[in-house]
C-alpha cells in the first residue's frame, strides 16, 4: 500500500520535476505575471506556483499577500504546506475556511491569520507527473465555485506550458 510520503518521494516524479530549470529568474518573472493576472481575475489576494518536492514545497512565483510572505519564505516543509495534498490526490484541493477545518486549523499560517481559504490545482507535466500546484489563498473564508476551479485549471495549464520552455538540456 502506497503512503502519502511514497507519492511525494517517488523517484520518477522527482526526476520529471528535475528536468526543468525551476529556479531560473526569467521563469520566475513569467510565472509572477501569470499569478498576478489570475489573482486579479479571481479577485483573490494571493496566488502562487508551488513545486512540491519530497520533503518541502518551494515557491516558484507568487503575487500578492501582506509583505509577499510566500516569496519571503521561499517555501515550507511539506507538513506545513497545503500544496502536497494536490500532488498526493492529483486533483484540486479546496478549503473554504481553514480556521474551521479540523485538519488545518492548527497550521501556523492559519493561526497567524496569513491564510484562511485555499484552492490548489495540479500542475501536470507532459510525463503525467504532478510537479506541484497553482494555488490561490485569502485571509477571509471564500466559497470557491466550480467556475473558479475551472479558471484555475486553465491557469495551471498555462503555467505548465511556460515551465516547459525551461527544460534542462540532456
């Protein structure tokens, strides 16, 4: 039986993720623009592109937020991030009110008031592996609609198309 950690540490998935120059400053600039456009369109204060590795979630680009806390942090251990759920489930992970959610209400970001709602959709590479998530967050509860999740999925496809241009040469 596979565990959540097995999914995150899967060597084939991590090899697929490593095929891209994810920390290239030119990539970050393009992804920030995508984040900004989609956050504005969805009227959400924070959006981010997150790469989920075996033990940590790395922030590749973000837009918005008080002091741009995600970019300032650069990432977080997977046990503190919501994005690994997207990789593990390989589908959208949506929480309308994290403060009321028994699984996440003790998360330091929730307790500090930095995040109250979250929606993340998978970033699916051409290999079929999930690199991480495109997500939006807010400091107030938010009932995410099906249309918003569809829009986020379109944005995730745009993110992956952008990332594909930064493939490492073999």
